[in-house]
C-alpha cells in the first residue's frame, strides 16, 4: 500500500459581515452611521464605509461600469417608449462609492459640514477588514429617512445683490432591477426614483423658490433676519420641513 499524503485545507481568514447598521442623531443636525462587529470570523481591525443614492448598490472602491438599462423611468409606458441610447441609459461609468476607511464602529455620514465623498446619500453599507487585509462581504444597507434636507442653519445675503441657495435634499435614485410587463420580463431600469416638490414661507421680498428644484434665488430688497421654512413633498406624499435663518445685510 502507498503512503497517504497529508492534505492541507486553506481557510480564508476573513471577518464576519458587520451587523445592526443604523443611523443615529449626532451633533448639529448630523446623522451618524453606527454598526456592530460580527463575532464570527477573524476580528476586524478596520472598516470601509460606502454610500450611494442607489437602493441595493454594490460596494465598490474604484470607478466601474454599470448597465443602467433604460436609466430612470417612472412608469412602464415611459419605459416602452424610451430609447436604449437615451441619456443615463446603457453602460455608464460610475464613480467609486467608498466614503472612508475607519477603525471605529461609527462615522458621521449626513450633515452640512461633511466633506468626505459619498456622504449625504440615501443608503450606506459597511465592509469589515481583518489583520491580513481580507474583507467581509458588504453589510445590509442602512437608509436615511426621507425626504431629508441637508442645509446650513444660517445663510447670509446682501440687500439688492443676487442670492442663490440650493436646498440639498437626500433622495433615492431608485432600485436598478427588472420589472416584468406583458411584453417582457427583462425591463431593466432605475425604478422608483424619488421626485420632490418644494413650497416656502417667509421668504424675504425679492426672493423666490423654484418648486421643482428647491433653488431659492433673487435679490433681497429689505435688510433683516428672516426665518425661512421650506416644505418638501415626494411623489407618494411623504413630507418634511427645512428651516434656516437668512440674514440680509445692508
């Protein structure tokens, strides 16, 4: 009889997928993404945090191609009438959705002062990293309650001078998936993109609000301090209100 050769089994030393992602209120109107280490697998030494406005997005560190199907469509009728080479359709270069690599189990991800890329987005995922550099799979996503407006609590303007302020509203661009119809089961597109309508109160004389874009602009005619409130409504009648103080100087 021949001798039995010893066998070796390679095991990937990877951490478990991070658990219990949630967004909790932080300081000055921020939201902080927090999570727990997974007790399974190798202990993590760091985490990579990702953010995107796409529901169900793939965590990616580099620029990549995404087949968007027919792009952004609200109804099957519009899908069937839309060309495959329309803007935002087909294979689109898509930027990395990495926010940062961190050692802690939390990171501010929503707030007017944040300067990391891919913050102030609708959805977040986390990947754990072990000592040897092996990574877990991506976590489930945490999502920002929407509509959600990110704006500075105080703005300044000059009387009689042009003023322009874009309200930043976090919104989902939809879910890239196939939606069946009578013609086909493969109707790939971003369905359910959120659309907002804006209304304002207490704007200083000379300023107006674009109800579709949320841009406040014009030339304020009177100096003073104004408490501006803007109501935001999405296509399924979910609402929020953004308030900020506008100081119009002479």
